[in-house]
């Protein structure tokens, strides 16, 4: 006799034990996976037992950068004759090729020139963009628009190169403007409306450093008051100028100090004048000498130190990470590319591209259908116009045909009458000729008779 119940109970106990073991094993594996995930999230710090050599990475980067060279692009914005070219020559201690500009240009245009400079073993590709005719027109409403268009054109050229399938950014000549030196006239009063409008339209596209040109034209007291007034006007009008960064401890102190000297009051000159026992760059006047590199006379040394020696790389970085990224984001958003979908889910570029492709394809089909319908409608309208013109021409032809028939009948009638008149005239002519002949013959016979009679009497 079989007893199935105990065996079933044993199988039941076995299944319970097995499930307990499985659950325990799963719990243990989950702990192990969590431990592995923690190890992945927080890598271990190991102490090296010997020299490896990756401390030379900065040297490798420096060597590669020196071999590749650097580029720096400066935009000079200011009125004609304010000293833009002279200041650039003085900044780089080089006589660049420059031509005097006229004050009679109908529109503002930008002139870009690129130069290869070398100092020690460092090569710099410098591009100087000068505004020709800025502020010379009577109507100054659109004087800044060519400048905005030029900056956007350089951003667009870089974006197009970046969007290529086969990019060549390594040897691409980056023409994006890294800094804008905005030259302010030393009036001593306030900013002009053109200056405010121009800087306001440029502050989101380029790093602006305002400078007071020809600072030797006003006294030190007036210059200090002028600086304070300029900065208060820029702040009150919401103009964002470039401030030297203070997040780097090595240059934070000097940059913070130089931020308090903005805008820089500069004097430029390539003429050398003997002062004491040495030759210095200066401007000589009847009342004295203004030394360009003397910080008691002007802020030229401060500008050169901040612009070239200390913050040139930060200006290049700010141009790429801030201004170009803002332009790139706006352009991609205009093209319909988004980082997240309607439900805040991340979208890949391929998904966005496919979605826009289908959208553009549908839009193209819709426009194509509209064009077809418009074409058919235009053809029908043209056919109706042609038919109406054909009817008008047919009616005109019938009218002319009737007129022609009537004229023909009239001419036939006139011809018939004329022929009858000709016949009547011919008859009259014949009758008249017969009558004349008879008349002529009768007088001749009478004369002959008279002659015969006379002759007979004579005999």
C-alpha cells in the first residue's frame, strides 16, 4: 500500500528549502552588485611604487601648443581718427600696414588683416579687424549692424566647419573675434548714444573692453570722474563688459585690482623720445612729454598686461564657451534640435534629425501639393483668360468679316454704276464723233461748188 502524502510533503519541503536558498543567493548577488557599483563610482586611490611619468602631460601639452601656434583676433571699434591703429601698433610693438581712412564713406565696413608674429619660439596668428567709417554718417541708426553681422558670420563659419562630416578643426583658421576694444572719445562728459547702442548689441557676442582713447587730452581729475561716470552709465544701461576673471588664485589679486581701473585710459605712440638716459615711447608736446609706458601718465601698461600677458587664453576660452555656445544653441534651436523631448526625456541627435526629417518631408509634400493646386488653378485661370480672348477675337473677326462683305458689295455696286456710266459715255462719244464728221463734210462740198462756179465765170 503506497503513502503518497509524506513524499509530497518532502517535495514541498524541498521546494521551500530551494526557494530559500535561491532568495538568499539573489540577496547575496544583489549585495555584490551594489558593492561593485560603489567601486565603479568611487575608484580607489593607489600609491605608486615607482616613477610612471604622466607628470609630463603639461609639458606635452605646452610643446604641442607651441608647435601648433596660437591665434588671437582683435576687433577695434571707434570713430575715424581716434587712434585705433596707433594703439594696436604700440601694443604689439610692430608697425602694421595701415592706411588713413576717409570720413566720407556712405556705410560702415570692416577691414580684417591677418599677421604672423613670433616672440621667442611662440608663433601668434594675429587678426586685426578695424571698423572703417564708424560714426561718420549723418544717420547713425545702423552703424553697428555691420559689426554684428561680421561677428555672426565668423560664428556661422566655425559652426559650419563643426557640423561637417569630415572636420578639420585642428588646422582651421579660427576667425571668431576674441576681444573688442571699444574706443571712447575723451569728451569728459558721458557716453554717446551710438556707443551705448553699439556696446549693448555686442555684449552678448564678444568680450568688450572699453578704453578711453587719447587720454592725454583731459586732466587726471577729469579723467577719474569720467571713468566713474562711464562705468555707472554702462551699469545703468545693462551693458555687460568683460571683467578679468578672479577664480584663479595665481592671478585673482591682480585681476581684481585691474577691474577697478576699467575703462583703461590709454595713449598710443610709436615715436621714441629721449628721457634721461634712455629712449622711451612717448608723445612730445610743447608743454611736456607723455610717456606711453609710464603708469603715472596712462593705463597703457595695464591694458597690455591684462590683454596679452595675463588673460589672452581666458578671452579665447570665453569666446568659445560663452559667446559661441550661445550662438550655436540659438542656431540649433532655430533648426529644431532639442536636448529633451516633450516629456523631458533625453533625445539623441539622430532622433531629432529623423523627427525633423519627417517633419520637413511632410511640410515639403504639403507645399508641393499646394503648389500643384496653385498651378492647376493658375492654368485654369489662364485658360479662361485665353478662351475669353479667343471669343473676343472671333467676335471681332466676324464683325470685320461683315464689314468687309458690306464694303465689297458697295464697291461692286459702284463698279457696276461706273461701267454703266462708261458705256453711256462711250455711246455719247461715238454719236458725237458721227455728228462732227457729218458737219465737217457738208461745209467742204459747198466750197468746192463755189470754186467751180468762179472758174467757169473766168473762162
